[in-house]
């Protein structure tokens, strides 16, 4: 369907950038108003895990545990993929381990209030806030290192068409994709944790692959057509010729993520939903930025650079005025 098209991409960069900027502004407003939720692994706390059978009301469990411990409690459910057992995940806003008495009190309260659910198999895990902060910093370091390697790789691979500018514009597009994924977590109220950084690294690889496909086609067309076309014409033609591939790849990957989300929702697997849903949104953002942002920004960069060079004019090798000789007076 998308073959033999002649869509103007470079000339509409301002429109595409305005769309992305609007989404980012909405995300910033939501983050400022409602805040950003951090997973317990990054903010510190204690997690209690219980196995159970049948149906159980999570709000009732939260009320029972909060009354017993007199602290803030968050309750969710998950499922063990290996055994199929349903699990209660109780998150406590404390960095200190519960005493044996407190653990027994919580277990007894749950067994007393929910006798038909066969609650048992308690497991406790605590994470200090300091360790969480260090883990968060190391995760950011990994993302930053991956971004630097992106510029180096693209700079070397596409050095014949201005690899450094291609790397920088691709990095801007990747930052756009990561921002969209981050605001997906914020708007959907999904805690920022290991899932977020896993999604980010996958999106970096996915979006980078789409950028490489387009840049590679630009390099081929520049080599074949030389100066018979302007850089803008070559880039528009290259994006149009690869559009079908990028759209099909993005659509199939997104649909796969949505199928996973639906299955996880039916099975009550919140942890998988928290991974697959933001990833699907990030995949859409990656396909969008590869087509509508990265290559058009690269052309705009090179056209601006060429205009500056043309204004400066050719560098003179010597003075244009001839040197005057002094006449000797007899």
C-alpha cells in the first residue's frame, strides 16, 4: 500500500516535531501534577509475598494488613509462570525488616479474615533506599553509555554522508522514544523499576535498527544518483522507499505486544502488562521518530551547515591586493 509514494517528510518536520512536543508536554504536566511512582527496588521498602487460592478482594487485604501493621500498604497480585500459583504481593513503606512477631501477626490476620483462600508460603524481601538509589544511578549510566555508543557506531558506519550528524540526530530521536516510554509509565501510573529500563534498552535497539535502514538507503541513493538530486530529494525518496518496511515491522511488533497485554490481563499478570504495554507504546514512538524525525532533522542540520558555509564564501589563500613597491629616489 505504501509503495510508489512521494510523501514530503523533510518539509513537514516542524509539524511532526510539534506533535511530539505536544505529547511530551502532556507527559510533563501529568508527572508534575501526579508525580512519578518508583518501584520498591528503587525507593526502598519491604515486600511480603503469599500464595493463595480462589478469588480474593485486594482492597480487603490492604485494609487488614494496614490495620495490623499501622503503616502504608500496597497490595497487588501476580502469578508464578512455572507453577501457575497465584500470589499476593504486599508492599510496605518501610526499609526495616519486619520482626518475627509482625510477620506472624500479618499471617494470622490474613488466615483469620480469608479462611477459604488457603493463604500461606510467606516470603519477605527488603531493599534499602540507598541501595535503590545506587541501582537507579547504575541503570541511568547503562542507558547513557548505550547512547554514546550509538553516536560512535553511526558516525563510523555512515561517515561518507556525515556520520556524526547522523549519529546526533538519531540520538535525539532515541531520546524522544525514551521520553514517550517514560511518560507512558507516568500516565498509566506504572512504577518505574526494572521493567522501565528493560523497555528503554529494547526500544533503543529497535529504533536504532529502523534509523539504520533509512540511513543506509540514503547512502545507497547518494552513491547511485550523485549530485543529480538534492539531499532533500534523496532523503524523501529514501524514506518513501523504506516506509512500507518500517510501518509493517512497527505494526506487527505493536500488535504482538498488545496480544501479550490482553493475555496477561486475562490471567492477572500485572508484571507482564507493566512491561508489554509501555513497550508497545515505545515501539510506536520508535517507528514514528525513525520516519518523521531522525532523517528530516539530519537533512535540516546539513542544509543549515551548507548555508553557513556558502555565506562565509571560499577561503582566500593570500591577500587579493598586490603589494606596492617603494620607488627609489635618486
